[in-house]
């Protein structure tokens, strides 16, 4: 579920696409109340904000969105909301913490073998680039389908 915090243009584009939207006046109504902000932001997987408004979000909402891990991503003035939503849905985000095991979605049933192979390569190379020692930090890599057995592809 996606929400757009935007200018009049971005809010209008979002409403046409059936995406929830709110403008800066709507944010002012929260009055920096943490409970209200958390209740509003909780159902959204992704929050996008217009370039001009993102600078004022800290003033309007405080740091509550940062605390719950839902700080909005930027929509440039010349981007359309639908393009940005599609781009973000196709993006894999890694959160590097001190964990020994990590899992993420790479593909769906709609993808063919070449697309899956390409997605795996891109995701693994990106993950390795995030690590300080690169491939030395990785012991094994496994690929697992939803209902199938895991396959070791490295290590």
C-alpha cells in the first residue's frame, strides 16, 4: 500500500491512479502527535513525498516517521507518481544489521528464467558492494523458491 505526500499536482496524479494522498495542510492537522502519525503511517508499505515538501516533513511531523522506519522517498517535480511507484515496487532494499542470515524477494512467477537470473546477479552484486570486505564476508548463498527446496549457488 502506497501513500503520497505531495504538491497539488502529485496529489491529483495519485488520486487518478487510486493511490492515497495527503498535502502539507493534512500533515499540519497531526500537530506532531506521535500516536496519530504512527496510526496514519502504519498501513503503508511505501510513503513518497514531493521534492518541495520533503524538506518540511521534519518540521510538520517531527522525527516519528524516522523512528518507525517509514521516512518518505523523494518524487522529483518532473516525475509522475505512477512511474515512481512502479520503480519503487521493483526495487529490493537491503537493511544491513548484525544478522547472519538474510532473505529477500528476487522474482515472481511472471518472470522468465533470464529475468530471474539477471535479478539474482544484480541483487547479489549489490549486496556484496554493501559489505566492507566484499565476498570475504559471504560464506554461502542459497536460492529458495516459495514451496521448493533451497539451492546453494555459492560456497
